[in-house]
C-alpha cells in the first residue's frame, strides 16, 4: 500500500512538473529508503538511502535540490574483508637495513567520530633487516609481534560528480613491544602513503551507476558529503543539485518509484 501511494504521488509530481510552461514553485518529494549497490575495496555492499528532493521547473529545464542519508552499516559489517584488500607494506627489503612488514590483518572495525570515521585494524607484523653483501640481498627476521593500526578518514568531493575517502590525519601503529613500536615509527610514512593512494579509489560506484537508468540531459553537482553518527552506526549525509530535461526527470521518478 505504501509503495502504491508513493507511485501515485510520484506520478502526480511528474504530471505537475511537466505541465509547467512557466516557472513553478518548488515541490518536495521524500524518497526511499532505496538500496543502492556499491563496491568498497572490492567488496559488494548494499547501502539503504533515503532523502528529499525539491523540484523547480521553468520553460527550459527542471532543477532539483536534493539531500540524502545513507546507512553504512553494511560497510561496517564487512570491515575485515575490506581491510584485507588494502595493500599495506609487505616488502621486507623495501628500504636498506630495517623494514616493517604487515603480515596479516585479523580484525577490523569502522566507527563514527563526529564528521569522520576511525578505521582500526589489528594483525601481525614482522621486523626485517635487509643487507646487500657482494651483490647478494640478505634478509633476516629480527622481531615479530601483534600490531594495531588506527587511521582517521573522512569523505570529500574531489569533483562535482564524485565522493571519495581520504585520511584526516596520520595513521598510528602500536605493538605490545615498545621497542618494535619505536622501530616501526620511521615506516609510518609507508603506511600513510599506502592508505592515501588506496582510499581515494576505495569507493567504486560502477554498480550504483549501472542500477540507475540512462538519463540524457542530466547534470549533477555534489555539493558536500560527510560521515555522521547514529549510535554505533555510521551514516553518510550528502547534498547536491541537478538540472535535467523532462525526459530525464521522468526516468528519475520512475526509478525512485520502483
């Protein structure tokens, strides 16, 4: 019954918008929740998204202002699988002399913190000594310990059509042995560099784009996107605007009304 009422409202909104030959006042439409497929670090997830759309029409185009909230619990639930896809330092001879290798990630959590999130990883590291003697590379494991890595991340808008992740500060690395933690500190740059390079590409929206029907004439501008908190649950809030033809608007409302 609820879906039937929503489809009737969508149809009325579409008819009213298309009937306007002159500028018309804004009309508001609440949409969702609707599951959008997303791939995060190679892991497929479903993100329930709800929001509101303000519709403005004139003789030439339809303009939308939209706000949306997405439930990221699925990403939190798959934190370990996502974390294991990260390429952290694994080369025992990446540098001369001492090197840190992250051998495994055994647990992972993603928790909200204000408008950012904290990624906590725990696993195992080894410390290696790498020397080149008479043209031969010799490597020796000199220590091994459990490790915890914590990285603060945030959402940002790299261009008006995309949302990405980035570090908001340096990652921290701790082991149960203070000597190993101290030995690892010079190599935090390797960890930060690896995370920085991968975070910006972690969110793959190809599946979400494939689920949305073609909308010729659509021009979207994402204005902002931030993390937020709902108890222990991580959510995302985003705002944006778009202009489109009446045909694209009809396609959009058909998609939202399904």
